C-alpha cells in the first residue's frame, strides 16, 4: 500500500519522532527507497530533552531537524533527506503535506494534528499515520486516502476533541509546557509510541503482498497501546 509513495514527511522530531527515525530510516535504506524524506520541526535540542531523547551533547541549542538530518546522512548516504527547521502551520502545511506522500505525524498538540489531516483529505492520494500519547497510553491513527477516496475514518471524526481544540486549549501545549505544569512525559511511553508507529508502517508497507485483495473493512484504522499493562490492540476500519 505504501510502496508507490513518492515522498515521506516526518513532522515532529521530539519524544516520538526521534525514536522512530533510526529504525524507520534503516528500513527505508534497506528497501532502497528513492523518494525524498522530509523532517519537520521548529524546536531546538534543550537540556530537558536529555531525559527522553538521544542526541550528542554538542547538539544542545541546535535545530532538531537539522541535527538529525546531518546525523542520518552519514549513516544512510543514499537516502534523500531534507530538513525543515520550522513548525508546520497553516501557512506552510501545503509544502509539508503533498499528494502521493506518506505523512508521519509525531506532533504533540491537537490543532497541529487537525491541520495536517484537513490538508491530507483535500489530496487525491495521501496517507497519514498520527501518533500521540499521554503518560502511559496512546494511539496511532491511520488515515488512508487513495484515488480521491478516504478509506478510513479521519482522526477528527473518531476523536472530536482533535477537531475542536483551539489556541489556549490544554491540548495545544507542547511537552515542555506540560512538564512545567506537572505533567510528565515518560521515555517508555514515547518509545512505545514510536515502536507502534513503526509496526503500523511496516504492516501497511507489506499490506498488499500479505493480504491480497481485501475488503475496506480489513484496513487498519487505529492501534492503541498501554505501557503500564504492556497491551496493544488493533481496530480495523468499518467505512462503507
């Protein structure tokens, strides 16, 4: 299902994105992926990130997307990596979310999730894997759009709070803001979110080969995970 994509955009290179990128790029390198891979993040590495993200101490204060692209270019020189050291906003979302692309959303707020999805459903062929987590649990939502049809239920329909979040809403706060208010992010939960994203991506990468022609109801819709109970569950789409 993902083998015909022309580009991949990973939006958010923090607690989830930074753990997803090493195995994802290693896999794409082994598959000789020829499309461009774009990393988007307007944030810089800070001392607070050392609790949940792996990076060289010399990168403190530097843009996350820039540092990671430089690092992975050395490891995988044949991959076509591009950095964007800005946040995805209403002004540039058309540059980040394109036709025939896979968007991997690792953002930490609902308005950004809604913005990415609303752009994606305007396109003919565009898929979005959107991850998020609370302290112990979280989910990976799957939006599949092909030939002008939306094959799975959009995130904003399954989770109305994403569609209604506005500026000032708690959901718009980034991880560092939540930590300042007493909300703690856990390394294990971020790591599990990244692992669930990778597993979902891999399932869809091999979906056509493994399953052949299947009803739309067999498409993956959402994967839920819980670090406290080591549980994971898949919900399939039921869209007519």
